[in-house]
């Protein structure tokens, strides 16, 4: 079973390169954006980032998951007609998303940024959505063909083009923030052109109305679920924009972006790897224990990395956000880190419903959490501002996880080690509060003290029986092999 988990980690590491690179790119540009642009522009950039990602969620139609769900169980030759159906539907979606901004970009600009002068950048957001959607096809083909290196090459190539163009536009030509979004659609467009020959090899033209209807029905519900999930993550910033200033929006969205680094480093690579492995492991004898322990290790990793980030983010935020007005985001970051730790558990429960091809449960669960979040924000933002947004993110993800976990008992049940997850949560909150309430100005002493906190963290895990005997033996074996400690 440990070998299976190591295999999951290897796949996560390979798929994770592109996700980490995506987040790294975002971090590279944070100092640049916060140096070149004022807070209003930063708020608009972050709102537009959210906007095009919502568009992408609708246009993509849940196919990033649906393609794997439908094609993974099939043999290679049987996948080709299915892949053609997915390609056909996405081409129709993208055609619609090219027409919409031509007709309504002024109205949409007024709705999203409260000013129709930004109609051009709204059009660019639609273009990002279209080309990112189509790029999912070769990326999914690479996953199906078990080619993580090809997947990484495609993803990194798009990022590289985006990176170079942004540098040219911002530093070379001193362009307005609208040009950021031109760079963002040019990256996937160029890479997509080069992947067309590979993509054509994956499809076989064939029409089966019954299969197309099945795919459409499943994916439509899944898309609605994904939109609900996106709104769960982002509706609060638009509500904040209604009740507070652009400065508050800039602080909160910057904090949310930094706090979500944990998703790119840990969760997304893990999820990409696990979804592929899930279908192979689901019917094996040790599947129950494998998925239970994998979930615990995921949550442990999320908590531990979040704890490290929360320790050192007060210094880090000053390096990344050059504008001092954004530095209060540090307190938001610690809350969002924990929210994403809780939210990671939902990705595991969701596999139960995907296994039975029941996407309607995902929609019900996510919509319930989203409604809870939106109502809570409308009530509490007036009184507590951006901190209400952050705390409600934690509570909303908790609602989502509790609902999905209990409903999953009727499907493919993956048991959580709840005691261990509660223990990890308590320790994260405890240590985060300590470093918040008792900061030290001496850099050396502060670093040594935080190192001590990490040691105490592991000691407390050991005292409260987080580790099983076989896990303790494996940890000792690791230290004996690589550090020559001679532990017994």
C-alpha cells in the first residue's frame, strides 16, 4: 500500500510542475503589478482574473473531468469517438463565447468593473476563455495516454509565452493593464496551433446521438456544479466591491491569491494524479485503506505547508507586494490557507459521485455551500469587511465537505480519519494564533523560534498518536537511509 502512495506522489510531482509554474508566474508578476499599477488597477486586474475563470468554467463545460471520467475506463481505440464528441461540443461552446462579447462587451464591462471603457479587456477575457478551453483537449489527451511529460510541456509552453509577452508589454512598452490579458490569450493560442496534429490523432469522426446526449447531460450538471464552486470561491470579492472600497478588494484578492498557493503546490497536482489512479484502484482489495490514508496524507501536507507559509508570510508579503497598502493581506492569507486545507477534502469525496457518474449530487452540495457563502457575505461584509469574506470561506468549505462526506456513504464511500484531521486543524489554528499575537522583530530569534514551533508540531502529532506504527518505522527508515541517524 505504501508503494501505491509513493506512485501517487510521483505522478503528483510530475503533474505538479505546471501547476507550481502557474502559481510561480503569478508570484513573479505580483511585485511588478504592485509597483507599476495603483490599487484601483490591481483590484480590476484581480476581478478580471476571476471573471475570465468563471467564463472558462462555463465554456469548458466540466470536460476536464468528464473526459477522464468517460475515457479512462475505455481501451485506446474506443476513446477516439468519445474524444471527437468532446471536441465537437467544445468547438460549439467556443463559437458561442466568441460571439457574445462582440454583442454585449459594453454591458458586461459596466456590470463587472462598473465602467464601459473597459469593453476591450472584456473581449480579451473571452478570448482567454476560448483558447484555454481548447487547450484542455491536448492536455487531456496527454493525461489519457499517460504522458505527464507531454502534459507539462504543453502547459509550460503556454505559460512561457504568456510570461515573455507580459514582460514586453509592461516593461518594454509601458502598456496599461489591459495588455496583461492580451498576453494571457496569446499563450494558449500559439501552443494550441502546434498541438493540432497531435490532437487530430486522438479523434475518430463518428456520430452517436445517444452517447452525445449522455455526455452532455452529465457534463451540463457537472458544469453547473463547477460554476457553483467557482462562485463559492469568488462571489465574495464582487460583493465586497459593492459594499467596500477598491482598496479593500485589492487587499482581499491579493491575500486570497497568495493564500491559494497551497492549491497549486499540493492540491491540484495531487488531484490530477489521483483522478487517473482512482479508476485503477477503485476495485482492488486494499482500495479502502489506500484512499483513506491518501486523504489523511493530503490533509497533513496541506496543513503543514500552510503552516510554513503562515510562519514566513509577514516577511514574504513585503517582497511580493511592493505597495505597503497591500501588506494587511497577511492576516487574510492565514485564514484562506486554512480554508483551502478544509476544501481539499471535498476533492476526495467528489470521486465517490464521479465513480457512479452522478454529477447532480456535486451540484446540490456545492450550490448549498455557495448559497451559504453568498448569504453570509451579504450579511456580514457590512460589519466585518474583508475578514468576513475570509472566515466565511472556511465555514462554506466546511459545509461543502460535511455534506459531501455524509452523502458519499451511499455511493463509493471513502472514510476520513476525522480525529487526525481535527488534530491537524487545531494545531494549525493554535500555531497561527501564536505567531500572529506574539511576533518578534529580531529576524534570527524569530526564525529559530519558528523552527522550534515546527519541531513541537511534530512532537504533538506523535504524542497524540497521529502516526501509526508502520508510518513511524517508515519515517525512521527514511532518516536512517538519508541522514545516517541510526534510529531504532
